């Protein structure tokens, strides 16, 4: 978080330079922040003055963030450290978040005075040897998931447990969608990883990669021994803009499990070598997952971040609108995709079948910039609205009426621990105006899915003019209380109204808007099951009874809900992938996408593609890509703040045609 996308240090650009770009009608993403009071983007100054001192307000974690023993005692302490991190991150300094103090407070080595923003360091800044130690899972969980529970409130595993862990500020993390979060399931769970159960931790596998291993030119020449803090990484796939980089593929199972071909010969016979060459270990040894995951992110109807009740709904920003999918009792097969795997020492790149979470992504794109790009959040917010008298999906949270802030209450988890959590409730197909909890003043709105298209742009629902968005179908084809933009009337009203708004804002008279159905493959590599629960031959190859194609390849994976036939065949619908492809066809689709994006190749090398493998002449790849995580802050107005409205669509890398 120290450099902008042009590789300049953020604190080097003066506020006057940033303001000049705004005055020219531009919104520089690295220097803009959404103002919930002004309802627009305003300059963010990365060099600020705090108590007479100039501070570079960036956030490079200090050593203590990973090595302080103060947050390495239990999950509750780690979660509390994360909450401090979130609170400090959004603490105000000259009207701006105080990023520079976040790691000191979150790391447990200092406290912050909320009034004058001074830091008070533990033991006057003296850290003893006994307070510094090896990084543990608690430290990793500080950002990547500090909850050891799959049943948060003791009522059985259900989608609400997922909602709590990604919405409750105590569990929300700067990188809260990381798949590593699933490492934290408790002992005895169906989801426990055999390595975790054996006492292994994050850094046992994600060890520092030696300088020489990465390749020349990545580190400056030095005769001094410099500890490497570049941790080995797997191949996580294209989700969230994660690109093929210097460390991609540096972590493989073979680092510890040597001679896999010899080990599997007893099972596969002479086919052992072929299987190991084409199928990743995790594909068979994860097998099934027993928890909920996001299967579709619908940006055509993003969730609104809101507060209030039927009488007053305050809009703060946009949040991801996710459809959950899973079976905690019987488990579900992983989706599969062809992903590249690289041998750093030889430079060889192989494509392997790997387990992923296949996520559908729905969004609108417009060509006002002379190429189709995701429609900006501020345009979506003008077109889609929430009427409290129409049914929709919404979330509410219990508050303390005397303070108006979210209320934490004790809950007993499935592991018997007492944990203070927010009382978040999800209502599907409900009418906000009739909600007794909201009308009592003991609850406030938290999130809400828009339920009408404001065709006349007057901010209120008018029957016969505006178009109500109804629940016609769900991800699996049955109604679920969640409105979808899927009928011809709804989709075309949305497109025409978006055109009107974008034309007015940009002055362009030839604006086109299209509906895009695409996908991302989020790599899954944790929660390895015991060997006796690995997939069998029949799962992939079928049986004499079921045929010679097994469920893993022939099952379909739902990516988004059905549309009207007229929409499916319309020129404005860019269907980049079928609604429910087979696992085998999805795997091939991802390979085509990644190949086109340059995965498995190098900037200055050549690649040869065969049916199932790509090899390259170079040992390093310097392709890079971006991704961002934006999360709400800790107070109620700030807690559910418009920060989420900044650039919601920047979560996804978009290819251009």
C-alpha cells in the first residue's frame, strides 16, 4: 500500500497535484476516497500532519505485526487485534484515516488516544526478547481469518455463520475473502486439514522463498544476509486480479511429499506418472468441502450499505451481493479448472487440473470511455433504489438504542466457547416497512438489495413508471426471496436508465450498455482430507454402472440464475460463459481465459502450448496484476461506511475484447 499504479510512492504526490487532477475532471483511483457526507470522491492526501509532525500515511506492517507475542495467545486475542486494526485504520487524522498507526495498535505494541491521536507504546517502547517470537497462525489470522469456528453462534452450520464472519467487524479482515481463512476450522470438524490436525501451521508450508530460488534481478545485489519475507505461494487462479507473478507456484505439495509417483504407483499402477503430471494433489485429496462459499457475485444488483428503518433509509455505499452455496452435512465436490504450475529451477510450466470455487460474476459494462468497462458505482446508485414497501433481501443488526452503535452479545459456539458477536439477521423476501425489529428502534438496517429501477430518476417508487425488481428464480432455479434482475422488462429498463444517467454525466450521446455474464476461478488448496477420504477412480472416470465419465467431470456448476429467453438472445447480453457448464467444460474455459491473459508465459520468453501443457524458456515471469480489498469501518455511520462504494468492481480483473 505504499506505491501507486505508476510505481510512485504515494506520499510523494502533493495535495495540490492531486487536486489538479480532480479539477481536470479526473478521479485518480490511488488518491481518491469516497466522502459519505459530500456523496462524491474527494482527494486523499497520503502525507498528513499529526500533532505538528509530517507522517507518510501509508501502511507497511512493522516486524511486530507478525512477531509480537501479544496477539499470539488465542483466537479471541487475535480477533481483538484485528478489531483494533480496523478501528485505528478508520480513526480520523485531520479528517483522514490514520493508516500509519494501524499496525502499531493492531500489533499490540501501542494504544492510541482517540482525541489527540498520540500513540502510547507498551513499556515505553521497550520490547523484550520474551515478547518477540516466531510467526504463528494467530499472526496470520490477524489478516487472513482469525476465527477458529465454523458454527459461530451454536445453532448449527448455516449461511448465517458465513455472513457473520464476513460482516461482523470482529472477524472482518483486510483480506477477508482469502481462501486461507478456511484453515482455521476447529479440531474435530469435517473441514479440518490433516496438516492442521497434525500441528502444522501456516508458515510450515508458506516458508520464505530464498533469494536465489526466485531468480536474478528480483533482489538488489548485497553481501549482507537479508531475511526473505517473500513467502511461498500456490497458484490461486485469476480471482480478484491475482496475476501470474514472481512467487506464483513456488509452493507445491512436493516440497514435503517427495517422490509422489512412487508413492501412488500402488494405487494407479503404470498410470501414476500421468495422473501426477496432469492432476494436482489437492484435487483428489480435498475431494469435498463442507462449508458455504460465495458462488455468484451479482454486481447488476449490488447490495446497498444502509442504516435506518422504514421511515429513513440512509445510503452509505455499495457492497458485494453474494449468493452462497454449499452443503455442510454431505459436502460438495470442488469445481475444477486447468491452472498453470511452474518449476522455478527449470522454467517449465505445466497445466494441471486443480480444485477451485467457480464463481459467476454478473455486471453491467458501458462504452463511455470508448471501450466497454464496468459501470461505475455512482451510476448504479442513481438507477437502483430500495423502497421499504416492496419485498427484498436485507440484513439488520441489533443496536444499543442509547448510543445507536452495534451491540455485541455473548453466543456459545459449537466448540463450547463464549464469543461476543453482532446479532446480524438476514431477511429474505421481507418488507422493511413491516419489520417489527426495525420499527422498535432496537435494530438498524445493515445491507439491502435494491428492489426497483428508478426509471424517472426522482428517488421514489412510482407504480406504472418505475420497474419493480422481483424474485423470479434463485441460483439453482427456484425462488429464494432474493430479487434478481432477470426478466426482459427489468433488464431493458435497467439498461435504458443507465444509458440516460451515463449520457447525462459524460455528455456522450452514443453510450451503449451491455449485460455481462462472466466467471472467476478462486483456487482452493486447504482442508486436505485424510488419505482414505480421497477421491476414487469412479469419481472421475465413472463405473460400469454410471458410465465411463464420473461426477467430478460431468456435474454441472451453477454460475448465475436463468434469464428470460429474450434476454438470452439479445445483442446486449454478453454471455461469456454458460449459466451451468459441466465441470469439464468449465475447466477448459478457464484455461482459454488464462492463456489469453498471458498466464504460463513470460514477457520475454516464448511458450509452446500443447493439449495439456505449456512450457516456457524462461524461469521467471514478471506479469503483474492488481486487486483491492475495501472494508467498512468500525462506528455505525463509519462502520457501514461508504468506503465500500469506492470501486466495488475493481475486485475483478476484466479482459477486453
